[in-house]
């Protein structure tokens, strides 16, 4: 119960921070606040707490991964080495040649879907639901829905006819939505890093109403302005046919993939340089640990700076420093760097973060809310409507902070909906005398009636049932030793095997 109460406190704090920098604190848009929270919780409940919702998004995620797997047909043709070559097919296991090609493919696919009018219908349906719940204007709602699927410089294209006449509040809402979500073309990149694709999809959907909520609290609409409620979008295709759409989409994806690679090279090198300089300073004044490593690094600074944010997401205090480091990296660098660091944590033999924390961070990190993205968004949208460049520049930092708060709200909502640590991932006792790869322990059937008894034969036939029961908390008191004998193995990656 305590982690959920902390998450509720987090939601209050994040909304309060938006109100503190509001342009008009007397005009609190309560309808949008209540409607936005309601929509977030309903969507999160359907996806995280109901079997049909979970199965639907797992199915969508599996379908997405199946589509992404077809990328190897193209990238393999270009980058596979001959079998006799020393490299073999190892190039496809690298980030540049194995992951970035998914950006090119997905961009081409999305261009085709937009040309055929498929995405416009999906965006319109999402926008209708949000407008019905929040009573926001047509242009800002359409932009928020489009941001779920495309990037923060492409989403404004669906409301291009409105850009010249949109109010500052609507512009801020559109920009905040761009900072609070990630483009669909990059989902394959994150999935290639080991991030759960179904959670990434859910995060973008839940963050859309959160972005509208935060944006309207920060910059409420003036009372004397009447905004358009029309959900008519610009759906004219600039492509001659499907082939033209595929070709142009691939070109745009190529530019995006090159940009992603260049940003990663530059930022990773800059972060390493900062750590080298901090290490040199610590060495000069003798601030070293017993193993001669510097006491201060960029990760330590970011970890402590963002520790309160991580705690407000319902993350255990013992994991807040590492979680805060990832949140800080996402903000000062970008989400690529943060997810890349999370990939290392997920693949570690002994991860420093629990699965619940990794899931919460997946929701909190899934957004473009970083300082570097301000210039990209201001320049991209300003290119569509030159007359609004001044307004866009003035709103850039405010919108970025709003996107950051919206992502934090999404992480807090996920923390409320996920099972608390005691039930979601109960630590299992391990025998230190057994091997590193598979440690055996005694699992005992219930004698107090609080948990179902274990059918040994059934478990032997279906070991996966043990994993399911453990995740449901059926073995919450296994540490108490009140169970009869059943030998299983806790393997290297956490898999459970019946012996």
C-alpha cells in the first residue's frame, strides 16, 4: 500500500509543480485535470490490471516485434558478411547495423499508412476520446493524438492549417505532447535494447492525456478566447502513390537514423569526458573510494539530483539513486542514453534494479523531454509556420518541463497500477552453497490456508505455472518456511525450473 500512496503523492506534486509556474494560477482547469487523471487511470487499468487489456497489448507488441523482425530481410542483404568472412553475420548484432535500420523501415511503413489514410483514422479516434473527456480544442487534441505515433516535428503536420491561428495555450499543449511521447519509428530501437515493447506502446498512449493536463495547468486558455473544437485534420498526401510514399518515408527514416547514431556518438563521448574531468578533480583532492575510483561522477550527481523524483514514482529508496541517474540522463542528454544504460542493467548478472522499477522507469523515460530536443522542435515546427517562431521559442523550455512532468505522471500511474514489491516480485531464498547458474531452494506448500497448495505433478508438467503463481504472490510467505517440500531451481536469468 505504501508505494501506491507515494505514487499518489507524486501525482499531486507533479501537478502542483505545473501550477507553480502557471501563467494564471487563478484559472485552474479542473475539468481537464480530473478528466486527464481519469483517462490515464482507465487506460492504465485496462492495460495493466485486466487480462483482456494485457493480452491485447502483448498481442500488439508481439505483432510489432514480428513486423520489426522483417527488417533483417533488408539489412541482412546489405550488411551480412559471407559465411567464410571472420565477421560472419556479427554486423547485424551491432546497434548501428542491427537496430537503426528499423527506424528506416518503420518510417517508410508509417508513410505508406498515412498515404492510405489509415493513421488519420486512428489519430482521429484517439483525439475524439480525449476531446470528449477533456473538452480541449480540436487542433491541440489532434496534435496530442498524432504525437503517439509520429515524432514531435511530424505530428504538427496534421494541424498545419491551424498553426497560424492557434493560441499560445494550444501551441504549448502541442509542444508539450511532443516532449511527453516518443515517435513510433524509435520503438523498434528501444525494443532492440531489451525494453518491453508493450509497455512502451502503453506509455505513449497514457502520456497523451497527461501532456494535455500539464500543458493546460501551466498555460490556461484565456477566458475571452474562443477556440476551435473541430477535429478536421490535414490529410492530403504529398505522395503520388504508395511507392512514392515508401521511398520518401525511407529517406526520412534514413535521416532520422543517422541523427540518432550521431547524437549517441556525441553524447556518450561528452558524458565520458565529463566523468574523466570529474575523476581528475577527485583524484587531485583525494576524493577516492577504497578501490581508487572517484567519489563523484556525473551519474552520482544526477542520481542524487533526481532521487526525489524517483521516490515519488514509488520506487524503493534503495533503488532511487540508480533510477534517479537514469531519469537525469534522459533529461540532460536524451532517452536513448537512458535506455542504453537500462539495457546494461537488464542484461547484468545481478541487476541493481527490480523488475517493477524497470517497468516504472520504462513509462517515465518514454518521452523526448530533454534540453536538446527544444531546438529540434522549435526549428521543426517553425519551419511549417514562420510567423510563430517567436512564440515557439518563448514556449520551448516551459513545454519541455511540461513534457518531463507528464512522463513522471505516467510513471506514477504505472506505479499505482503495478502490484507492490511484496506481491509483484517476492525475493526468493537462495542457497549460497549451490552453483551460480542454478541455485536450489525449498518451496513448501501452504499449511495455513492463505495460499493454494502446490501440485507437484502439475508443476513438473508445466513449470511456467510456478512462475505465474509466484508473480501473483502465491508464494509471498515462502521465506517464512511454512511450506512442505518441493525442489525447484532459480536459474541465472530468474527462470524457475522444477526438478
